């Protein structure tokens, strides 16, 4: 359980009563009861109210909010408010102001506007966290601490430059080691004094955000920035834990957020939480993948869905409404992939500023007679019916896909071979191949225990960190199935090419070596031609993006290129290694190839689908104390038939017994309690 105070899937979201007259909160409490709201995230951006100057703190207004919530059966996810510093701080202590990628010193404004290496910011942020902890440590409403909000941004100020040099000294120990790691003899970059090193931005090494002349310098600055913001988080975390050791602490992560190494951050949060904001056109498989990323950050532990919109967003190019039933469906999709909370931004729409048109449970009209409120109340009632059935349950996956932030940074800093290479696109292609077949997937880091999985896939493992190749060899030797792709095994952790032939340290495991890499223009493609006797595959498929031209060194050829001067050379290989096998996919295949490839892998491993179902039907299984719960979601716009088999199961939302061929309503959700026999 996330908190011993939350004995069901918590339901609520961000709430800012300090922005409204006091009588509004009384009316909100009435509507919260109607909607089944039992948790509210409060004081997210209230630093200026809490601290009007360096020495004065005022919490009386927050006392009233905390008391009112508890009196009405609502627990608090209490934020530390440090996501936006007060105006007085920027005015009196300009070291808190960021310098952007273009070298411009900012003034006060927006949010996430603090330099993470500002002594002023760090001092007052930690002090505020301590004062909040001391004041509310015994308050009965306090359930979870919420540090800052959606950490992000990069600063290039003088404070950061000095801190970067200290970070580098700790990482490398000497300038000789740093010069070696960065290959600074290229373009005359050798450093003889630490103070000669400047942050890599548009004024120094970059021509654009991802175009840098020195990948090693830029890669280390990404690491440094992620670590610096993590240090800020830990300053607050430690203050909170010192005073309230038993209250869980989190900070909300974000969708496909590249700047921060969430795998590293996750070690320091008690529970992962994240904000899910797909558009109406986002593939639902991509949403599922990012739920699974968040679940995988803490080894399968259930996570908090901290934010989603109940209706529409305000910041995307086209802010379409969630159609009837979609908010409920997508909420249950989060639960289906491991969420133990369903929370919104926001509970009441703001009256002014940039988020006044962002959706809310309570709309500007101010009453409960809206479609959105009715849908929210329906979901709130269902979550009360579910109680603690799913709480703390886990998903048991036998397939894993490796996601690595440092690999992401390094690969997309690379000056070639193609501008179209996207790490997340390639990960998603492999994920979708299993998602479409309702095969559970864990998204894991290179530090995870591979032995738990029958299949481990590492698309575009460009960077091979120390020890990873040996770890993969041990995994495959013991019987594992490993899959990797083109542009893998190229560099070490410093982004220096591993000499002796690609794929570098993976060469022995894969039984191949890559001689050249061909970059295809957007209008170009090649053919994947299967060799004879490949059951379950079609004769041909297409591929795009990159084509590795390779030679086998013991690997078996399963498919060859059908075009270009390298026609007839391998594009898919399988290498027996110990008791297992290592696969190499030398190009970026089409969806049909990956579907057939995934089906073959799971068949060989004896992995069964949660539910064989038509397109648009998503199924997952959560398990708790030996009891399994199958969640079936119909993303289609029409009623869809699925076959549940002969075993009778109980549908928890309406109590009916179901088996055999059944029809699930459009946008419908079923939660089936499996028979314990």
C-alpha cells in the first residue's frame, strides 16, 4: 500500500482552495462527497503565500485547508510548494534565476524557474520542507508528501558552471582522465585547468538542442543537470524523512521526459508518481508503455497516477475533449498497468492565468450538473465498490524491454547516422508488438534482474555501460532470450567508440560484426526476406531508417536484405549462446514483422496471452496474495465480443458471473476476479 491511510484506490487530484473565497471550499466538500473524492494534492505552488519574506512563515490558511479536508473524509497529498520561488526571492537574491540554453539570464516569472545550484534556492527550499514537516507531522489528514512539482529544466548560469566543474572532478578525479573520456584532442579542446570548462549550450558546443560538436561534454552536462535537480529533491526529502519517517514521499514524473534519469531518481522516491497527458490522437499502446515505464522504475511496485485531465488540456495544439466514457476507460487503463491511485489536475478549474481552461472535476459553472462531473462521480463510486481488492497487487511479466536514459541522451546527441533516429520510437515499436497480443511487458533499467524474464529486449542499445555486456552474457548463457537491434554496442559510457568492430562488447554474444551502417532517406525502404523454413513468418517484410551491413561469426541467418548492394546479406540473426539465444535485428522493421517476431518469441518461451482478443481490446492481469484479477478494456467505439473461456469469473464492478463468449460495451471496462480453484 502507498500509505496505511489509503485503504482503497485513492481518488482525487490537485486542489487550490487558497485561490478562492472560503465559502467555495464548503461547496467543494459537498461535491467531493458526491464524486467519491478522498485525496487532494494541496499547496503545490504556494511558496509565496507560505513565506512572504526571508524570515516570516504563515501557515494558518493551510491549517484551515488541512482541517477542512480531514473533517470531510479527504486525505492530503501535501506538496512542499518549491516548484516556483517567490518574487521577493528573485528580486533580492538573483542567484536563483536561471540562464537558458541561449545564454539569457531570466527574470522572475513562470514556474520551475529556479537554478538548481543556487545556494539561496537550496537553503530556503530545504528550510520550507522542514517547517512543513514539523507543522503537519501529526495532522491526521497527511497521507503523502509531494516534493516540488514536475522537476525539469536546465540552467547554464555561473553557479551551474562552478558546480559542473566540481561534479566533473568527482567523476573523473583528474583532467587527464577527463580529457581522455571526452577525446579533447579533437578540435584542440584539451583542458589544462578546471576553470577552462564551460557549460555546453548555444554559446559554446551546440548549434541546436541536440546538435553538439562534443557529445562527451554534452552527455555529462545532462547527467550533471539530472543529478543537480535530484540533489535539490533529496534536500527536501531528507528534511521530511527526518521529521516524518513513516510518511511516504514522492515527486511527480512526466510523460516521455528526457531531461531527468528517472531510473536513478526512482531509487530515492518511496512511491513513483507521474502525470499522464496523452492527446486524443496518442496511440493507447504508447500510454500503456509509459504506465509500464513508471511501474518498472521500482521493480514492479504499484505507482500513483498523480495527474490526468478529466476532460481536456489547455497547453496542447488541439485540446479536444475526452469523449464520453474515455476518462473512465483511461483511468482504468492506468490501474490495469499498476496504478494504485486515480488523480486529476484539477479538482476545480482556476479562474485566471494559463490553466484556467484546463479541465477539472468541477467546471467554471460551479455545480455538479455537468457531463464531466457525472462521469467522475460514476468512477468514484466504482472505486469505492472495488475497495482494496486491487490495492498493492502486481503484474507478473515474463518479457522485459530495457529503457536507459543515458543511452537516450547519447544516441540522440550523436552526429549521425540519421536525424530520424528516435530512441523512444524504436522502443515503442517493440512494445506495441507485445501489447497488441496482450502480453505483459516490464520496462526495466540495465540494473534490473534479467533472470526474472524469459525474453529481454534492448532496442538501439547504442551505449553499453560497464558490466552490462557480461551481465547479458550470463543471462543468455543461463537460458535467456536476448534481442537487440541496429546501432547497438557502438560506444562506452563516455560516448567513445568501442574499437574492434561493431557491436563492440556485444559482438561475442551476438555472433556477428557490423562493417557499415547505411542511412535510408525518408522515401526509401529495404526488404526483409526470410530464409527457408521460418514457421510463423511471412516470406517478406519491409524495413526503413538504418541498415547494418554485417557478417556472421557463428550466428544463424534468419533473414536477408532484398535490396541494394548488400542484398543477400543478413538482416536477422540468431546466435546460440550457452543454453539461450541472442537475436540481432539489423534494420528497423515494419509492424507486421515485429508482430510475427514477438509471437515467435513468446511461443518458444511458453508465454501465454492474458486474453486472445480482437483489435482494440486490451487485457492485463494483476495478482495479489495468489488471487488474480483480469482487467479487460474495450477501446473500440462499438460493442466487441471476446471469449473468456469456460471458467466462470466474477465481474467486480457489477457482481455478475461471466464466462464464454461475451460482449463488452464500447469504451467498457470489466474487472474479473479469477476463480481461486
